[in-house]
C-alpha cells in the first residue's frame, strides 16, 4: 500500500507491514548460532528463475559461497512482493547473461521468521545486499535495470571505462539513462567531481572515456559531461561550473522526463531528488482530458525544470486515493492541479481556477516562484452539532476559538478516518470525555487532520494527542499509554503527569499510523 506518510513527509511506502508472530520476539534474545542451528548441515540450494531459494538450513552457506549476494525477504501474500517478482527474476537473468558473480536470492520470511528477525525485517519486501557476509540495505528502485545498475555500481568502479566507439554505443544503448564523462585528463578537477558523483548515484550507469574517436563520434569536446536518455531531447550537455552540487543537480534533474508519472518505481526519484517543489497533475488516465492536459503541461515544463518538477498522478489507481485526501480533492474535481513545497512543511498551493491550459499552468508556476501565492490550508465546515457530544468536533475554522481558550485545559486528538489505531482509541477517548463533561475548565476534542490543516501545527502521525494548557496555551504532547487512567491523569495534572509506558512493539497500544 502507499501510505501518504514520503518523502512528501508523505511517505509513499513501497512495502507491506510484517505480521508478527509471538515466537519472533522469542528468538531475538538468542545468539545467531541458535538462530541458524549449531552444527546443522547445509542444505542444497535450489533456484527458481535464476533466483536462489534460501532458508535457515542453507542461508549461511549461500552467504559464505558468494562474495556478492542480494537477498529479498518476502511474504507470499504481499502485493508489492508479487509486483517485484518478475523484475527480480529478470535482474537475476541479466546478471547471469553478463556472467556476473553477483547472485540474487530470496527468503520466504513468513516461513523463516528467525532469519527475518535476525536481519531486522519490518516490512515486505526487504532487500539486503551482502558483500563478503556484511549486509547493507538496498534502497534503489525495483525495476530490473535499476537493480542491476545498483549492484554493478556497488561491486565495480563508479564509471565504466569506454575505450572504443562500439563500447560507448553499447553502453549508451543498454539503459534508458546514462551519463558519460569525456576526459582526456581523468585527474582534472571536473573529472574527480564526476567520479565522486558517479560513486554516490546508484541507479544511473556512468561511463568515462579519454578516447579521441569516442569524443569525436559524439561531437563533444574534452572535459564534457553528457547525459544520454531515451526520451525528451535525447541528450543534454552540462554547461555549468566545477561545482559538485550543480553537476549532481544537472544529472538528477535531466534524468527524469519533463513530465514524470508517479508510481512505485519513480516515487523515490521524485521525492528524494534535488528539486523540492513539485507541480502535481491529478488526472484520470482513462479520461479524454488526460492527453490534452499532459501535453499542455509538457509544453511549459522545460523552462522550470531546474526549480519545479512536473508530476502526473493517476487518480484512477486505488493506491493513490490517499493522495487525493491529502490535498482535499474529490474525484468529481478531477482533473486538478496542486503545487507542493517539500522543504517548507509540505506547504500546498491551489490555483484560483481549475483551467489547466498551458497558459494558466505557466502563470500558476511563475506566481509560485515569485512568491505571489498564499498557502492553501484545508478546512471543513463547522458541524452544527460540533459541541453536542462530550467529544467536541473541531475543524480548522473553529480550532483557535476552542483549543486556545485560556480558561480551559483542552485535550485534542488529531486523527485520520482511515487510521486503525485511532479507531481503537475511540471508545477510550469517548469514556475520557464523558468523565470530564461536567468539568468547566476541561474540554476533550478531536479534529480530522486529513481534512483540516492548521498554519502552526503540523501532524505527521495518527493519532496525535496534544494538551493546550489554560492560562498559557502551552502545548504538551501526550506520549503515555492510551488508556483511560493515563489520559485522565494527564488532563487532571494539566499535562504535568507525562508518564510513559514501555516502548511498544509495532502494532502495540501506542503504535501510530504515519501520514
């Protein structure tokens, strides 16, 4: 599932949560030799579509026998694991064709729970890369080409040496995006910067050449950095100064299309890139307006590409419904456009009208860059019966008048309608409100934070509980146990009793759902 938690502090989760078994915790207290078995004989390792199938009996042997091995911990019921499977198998076959020593393997973590616990598996799929037995997390995209590129980068030189025109042609043809440095003096300042950047970007192949024929064939010059791609303008040459940050930004910006489609594979590149301001086109891909709007956006995107990333989101996808909730957009309002600024607490901006012509899109983005737009905050209408029940219902427009009443201690639950932990808390919270309903200087309230936004309070997980103290309006976060006793003591003490229970396991009584 996608959890609108990401990088937009929106996390677009690309995995499924672990379903814990009681025995998983039991095994964590034992040393590794108990986990894997003392003196057990290694089992034969079978393969499926080029992928090694590992379990407790053969895991150690596989790690020992292979200098480089990528291991996927998966669950058979996990949708993201099913989506990864064909790409993972294709990556294994590609590496085999290249006669690479790198192996790909998989572990059914629901069957091999001790192995999963030993390596800190908390969601599916989890991928760990072992180099001489030492694991690191795999954190790149999950297409076959991305997996192969990441592994080759981790096990080889940062940039492939291209010594002939044929080598260069094959290298450039082999991937959607490649970067080539043409340096006769590979000890020059820009060449060193190029190689440093190449070693840090795992999902793009880098090549380097000092060959005169190669330089001449691509009609470039010594000291050039050229990005080749199978979309948009085909290739682009870096024309900036010898600044590592500028070269890196050039590569990351130009390696994406002018109009990027948001999905599981592009999410990390979108939200983890250098461009932190995004124009999000919320579109139904099956609607007749899709082509018209995307063409309009593509026609104006290029002048802004160093400052604003243009992204399309297919609102017809079930996984993307939470994105609509985040922006307060209803299906009947599609197509729609929003701007978001990641580095400023996820500030959102909305155009004055929903005209998605090229002219209006250009004006919207330019006004944003010129600082002429006011941040858009979501708010529901105040319900007529908002104060009828013991738990008072707040929205953005009545929040200050209730929560910041200096004559009262006001406990506010910031919740999401879809949050399972909020639903578990609801009957307890109702009981707390009933307890205080006749106490004149106490208010128990709640606010749907997916539909209401506050300028000064940013919520990143649900449920979040805050006490607004009378007299001072000081805000005290509640981190104690979510039970009747803990909450009532907290309110009665004016936020002074901040007892914290034991640290919770994932899914425990104090667990939260990320935004």
